[in-house]
C-alpha cells in the first residue's frame, strides 16, 4: 500500500507538470497573439476587439461549467491572458513603429 507521503509527493509532481504545461501553452498563446498583433498592425486594426473578447468570455463560461472550474476564477484567468496578449501586441506595435522610423 502506498504511503500518504508518497501519494502526496506524486500528486504534487502531477500538479507541477500541469503547471509547467499551462506555462508552455501560455507561451504558445502569446506567440499567436504577437502574430495577430502584426497582422492588426499591417491592416491598421485596433489592438482591442471587444466582440472577440465577448465571444471568448462566453466560451470560457461554458467550459468552466463542463470542467468544474469556478466561473469567477475562469474569467479572471481569461482576463489575465487577454491583458498579457494585448501587452505583447502593443509591444510588437511599438517595435514595428520604432523600426519604421529608423
């Protein structure tokens, strides 16, 4: 029989792996956001697209119910992801603006 201590260690290791996967996927998401920012810049589109954000909000609310995640937490997490994506897009915009001036 597995001791509680080794079971605890296994669970913590699994949490660590999942957390690392979340960070890896966040990096992938930000790379996509950067590419979107470049396209928006080329097309003179605004960084913020409230329609897209609203649609994503609805999807996340549905997924929170399916995956048994607190809705408030899910939306906070989504807002963090969206805010960071916007930051990356603005940074990309500023870099491209700087390059075009020099």
